[in-house]
């Protein structure tokens, strides 16, 4: 916790809430980005597996 010299140095509750919500929104944006990257990686992995399976069936 941050300590302030005087009560007037401390940010008001509205500013504190705004700062906290900003941190939450930035974290959520990061999570969504990582979710999209994970999904793209999963789709590419599945695509490669399908290609291997298709090539294996052609070779048989």
C-alpha cells in the first residue's frame, strides 16, 4: 500500500477506482490477445494434422 504524507496527497476514491478499472481493462485486453494467439496456434496445429492424415491416406 502506498503511504501519503498528508490526506490531501492521497488520490480521491474516484481516481483510485478509475486507476483500478484501467488496470483490469488492460489485463482483459492482454488476455483476449493471448486467447486469439492460442486459438490461431490451435487452428494451425489442427490444419497440419489434417494434412498429415490426408497424405498418409494417399500413401496407403
